[in-house]
């Protein structure tokens, strides 16, 4: 589905008769924000960056501009390296921030950093790279951003669309679109930490 198709659906449904429906730039930005939220909630793009390590350097930063969150690090034998946990036990790497980590014992080798990527930049003419099941949630988000008025009952209509967006996301989770991909977090949950 194309961005222009989502814009037309929003114009024909929830944004009908609103001034923002005529503003293509605003609609593209609302769709971009909605995609960002969907990419944040669901792992729609997981990528790997190869990093050359050496014993003189322990701190490494992912260089790709689309890094949203470092998920895990693998050694050259394709084994997942242990991340530091709340107990401070044995670990191979420690996450510094969303794109940086420290290796405990760096050596001349390769490591593979797995990360969650941000949503790609969109234009009116590009295709959306999301499952069709997420189009409804995206439309709810665009409606949430487009409605900034208060109705007759003194209720902000954007909060109603935000609740609908959250409900759509919960339905997508129940359908299996949210998958735990960070095994370290699963280990911590099994130990009772979250």
C-alpha cells in the first residue's frame, strides 16, 4: 500500500471535513509519526551491523543512522554474548545507551550487533513497508494526530482516537505481531526482574 492510499483513506473517513485533510505535508508527517510508533511497538525492522574489535578499545558505537535500540551482540561464532544484568554477574558486554556498548574482554575479532531500526523516511509516492493488518492502527494514529478539537460534550476527540490506536495495537499483539526478540530480556523475566 502506498502513502497516498493511506492519505486518501484518512481523508474519506475520520478526517472528513477537517482542514488538516487538505494539507498533504501534515498528513505525511502524521503518517511518519504513526510509522515510528508502530516500529517502536513492534519489531518491524531488525538489522545487524558488523563491528571489527581490537584489544585496545572496549567502547563501541553503532554507526548506522537508523539505530533505534541495541538488542543484542553476537561473537564471531554466532553465539549470543551475555549482557550485564541487575545481579552484576558474569557478562561479555554492557549496554551504555541505545547505540553503544562496552566489551568486557575485547580482542581482535568481529562482533555482530543486532538492533531495532527506526521507521524509514516516507514521501507521498512511496510504498509502506508494514503488514496490511497494521493499516487500521496507522489510520487511528493519523486520526489521533489530526483531531485537535473538543466536541459538544467537552471531550477532546484526539484522546478517543488515541485509545482506539492503543486498542488496535493490543489486538495486533494478540494476533502475534509482537515477538520477544531479545533473549536477555526473556531471561530476566524468568528470574522475576522486569
